[in-house]
C-alpha cells in the first residue's frame, strides 16, 4: 500500500511519519527525526479507530445538519457582537490545530469580528518563551536548530524532561554523546528524571530557582573573563544593568550544592559551544519570562548565539505551537509576528485582508478569558480542538465558568470530552490522517500533514468549518477552495515581514500551485522570495528592536517561598499525550504507567504516613484528587509530582489540574503549574 508522508500530531519535535491505515514508521528523509519515532509516534496507527467519534453536528444533544448547526453558530455569534460588542465573544483554540485552521480562526475574530479574544492552549505551553524572546530579541525568534544540540560540547537542559517529552531530540542527543563522549550534559530540574540518565551533572533546583542559578552564572562569566565584549558592544543593550541585578541576587536560593553549582559554572565558562534547552519547567512559572531572559542573558553576554552548537533553545510542547505563534493565534499577537499594539501593523494586516474592522487591543489570555466567562462577560464561546475543562489550572472552576456562557460551541473529533459535555453545539472535526495542512516544529521547520484515512461521518476540517461560519456571518473574506488556498494567502501576508523588517517571512511560498503545496517538503523559515531560506539567527546581531540590538534584562529572582508543607508539580509522562483522547486508545501505551500517581520522596512519604502503592488524597485550596503513591528518591524533598493526563472520562478522581492554582506570569500570562501548596494523606 502507498505510504503517505505526514507529520506526527503530538509533540513539537515534529517528526516525519510514513503512514498507511495499518502501519506507521519514521520518515528517513525528514530533518527532525531522520527515521526515528518515539513510543507515542510508533503507536499512531493504534489510535485512529472510530470508537467515540463525533460523526455529525449536534445541537443540545441531538444530531442535526451542518446547515442548521452552523446557521445557529453564526446567528448567535453575530447577535452577541451586535448587542454586546466584539469583545463579548471568544475563541479558545489549540496547538493541535493545523496552521491553516489557526490562520482562518485568527482572521475571523481579529479582522472581521474585531476582537483579539482568541487564545490557545499554547498559552499553557510556551507563552513565557514568546515573551522572553520578544523582550530580548524584539521578536519571537528561535535562533537555532536541532543540529546545534548535536554539535554542542555542553548541552544544558533546564526544566526539560527531554527523554519523555521530546524523545526524538533526546535520541539524537544520546547518539551525539555516544559519538563524542567528551560532550557534557547538565540537567537543571527539581526531579531526577529519565533525562538525568545521560547527565554528567544534575542540579535539583527549587521550582523557581532557575533565575538565581543563571544570574549567578552571568556574574561568574563576567568574573571569569568570558564576556564577548565585541559582540556585546556591537549588538547588545542593557549589559551593565543585567550584570548589576545578577550580582545582587544569590544563587544559594536555588538550593543546590555549592560544589555542583561551581562545577556547572566552570563547565559553562570554559565551553564555547553551549546550547541551553528549556521547556515547561521554565515556562510554567510565575517568573517564567524572567527565567527565559536570565538564560538568554548568559548567551548574549558571551555571544554564544546563532552559531553552530550555540544558543538558547526553547523546545515547544505541541505539534503546532510554533505555527500558532506565527499566525497570531495568541491573544496578544497579530499574524506573521506583527504587533497588535502597532497601528501601522494593524492597518497593514487589515488592508491585506480587506477586512471591515480590526481588533485594536490585545485580547484575553487563557486564564483571564475563562474568568471573563465566569463573570458573564463572554456571551458566545467557541472551543476548538482542546479540552480546557481538564487542562487549565483550577479546572473545576473553568468548567463552572463555561457553564455560565450562554452559548458554547466545541469543535472536536470526539463526542464526549469534559468540555464537549458542556457545549450547546458540537461540531465534528476531522483528525490526524483525515485532513491536510501544515505545522511548524520547534526549529522553525514547516512540514505537511497529509490525509491518508477516509473522513468519518460528516466531519470537516476546522478551517472549512470556521470559514463557513464567517460566510454565514456575512463576511466576504472566507471563500477558500482548499487548505492550499488558505496557505497561499497566509504566505502572501507574510511579505509584511519584509515591509516592517520582522523575522517571519514565508512569502517565497505564496505562489505554490496546489500540486506544489501538496508536494511541499519540510522547509525551515524564513522563506523569502529571494531564496535565502532557513538558517540560524543573530550570529552577527540583526535583532528586531529599534536600533537592531538585543536587550539583556535585569532579572530579580523571586523570593524563595516558604511553605510549611509540600508543593505540587504537574507534568507529562512518556507514553500519554495531553488528555489522552488519542494515546489512551493504545493498550501498549497505557502499559507504561496505567493510572495517575503521585511521585513523592521517601522522607516526605514517611512524614505523611504514606506507603508505596497506597492511595493518597491530595488537597489544595482549589480541589482534591486521589492517586496511587509512588515513593522515589528521584523526587525532590518537599515537592510531589503528579501527571496531568487523566480526565473525568478516564479517571475522575485522578484529575490533577483542578488542584492547580491559576496564578500566572505577569508578562506572558502563562499559568504556573509547578508549585501549588498541597497536603497529602492516606485516602
Ligand atoms: Fe511524535 Fe514527538 Fe515522538 Fe516525534 S518525538 S514521534 S513528534 S511524539
């Protein structure tokens, strides 16, 4: 049977997959994975069954026609906008959407409805990296590529369990370390994770201690004479203030051994080729943006950025979190990395779209968006391809907030999800293998997802559903013949990148024929019309702040928290994805860790009267859960870890996100999911 070249729908590594309905294997020609797949990717064919699929639109629980359902959606959204204004409606979308879906949703709400109330579950994933990039570089640029990890002599992994959460990058790192044993790996993480198996050094930091560590590193780099003064003079502002702030903070508050810290600082100082990889342990924090900038400061000061084997590197969680950032899927961004606050940018996008209006200010970020639902400010809500009633912090409160919205639409592939159960209208979307489009991975490579499965029932691609609603609302900009037509419009819009001297420009793809779009091979952006495609950023400066310089930021680490009790850290496990709607179907994947658990240090277990395999009740100010006890010295004392995948559909008592406090980073709006105070006792 003919194999279809497509892209894995799970994490931001973005691996190429060769798929038939019965079998998947890694695509040896894809630059992300060169044939590798992880456990989740290699089980994809076990997860494409039709059990539980939503096959027809539903209104108030009854199957109906697309005409009836979409007519109702258009009428309700239009009525809300007419009566209460554009900001009375909201979209909550997903890093699982394809770029074409994301683009049309963003265009409809920002350019036609006239509100920026569109946020995405990517807010939970990497919004702090976006904010940190914008503060340092003037735009949201990932400077390097995966090869840098293989070429580095020192790889520092901060708040990243790469082995479980980005497994194929980990496999590449493992192979590179085997080939060059002199390569060093340092892991900075409260937990001793599977990633530590290849670490030369593990720093079991407190949950918010990263900034203190990197401030201390910056001071050490200055004292050790490692500053690249020529690079700083030519390309960086804010050096002195950043160093002063670094000297004013104390790495002791990170609570790691002084000897280990000195070893790390010495390694970093003496190694030119350093990549610092960071992920949710950095981003999901009240001080996440500051952590990102504390890391970037060290690379800017040493000029170790944008050259082979060097640079800060944010790895994204979702398959198309990057695509969402590029189309403006976050409430505080415009398409193509343009700025909502910039009137010239707004005018140019509106002109290109020939749209009747344009949002004038940033919209509500995820946590605030659902608070607005709770307060009765949102009259019509459309949730696409995500499950906020499970995945957001303080999730029970989010469920209650959704119930207060007079009209809620959910587009999903499943008939039952925790969020779908709250909706007035359910719209059946096509899923992986049933639809076509593009995604962008963590190293800026745009890849095609391609259809190779029949469409179940009357399901439709998200971009097509959204465009139909746009037309029914009376708007003229939504007559797309195909996803290729959407992509061409988006690529043409990105020529504004050149107009406004921004980083994101894929206008070289704007003339693709349908056949060329279908054949599109993985390609790293930028893709301008002059053919200088891809590559690294910033080796020779060229930043996007006015004046072309980067900014080092003065970072003041948060004061250490002193809880009497334990704190709750949440995250992923190796073989499940998000709320398990797909991976939960594979018995092989479920066999890895079959039920929700709490990982706890032996001394904390003793102090709380817990034994291995007990059931423990966890209680926070937000809620309760009951999960299995797993005692391990891999846990940091004082901090317990619970995975976040289980739902009301799969293990109601083990849902952990209802326990997490909905506190956010002040710059990024990203929720902190790593240190909610929690009490434990035997259930
Ligand atoms: Fe899919 Fe990520 Fe695994 Fe690659 S590493 S196969 S993208 S889940």
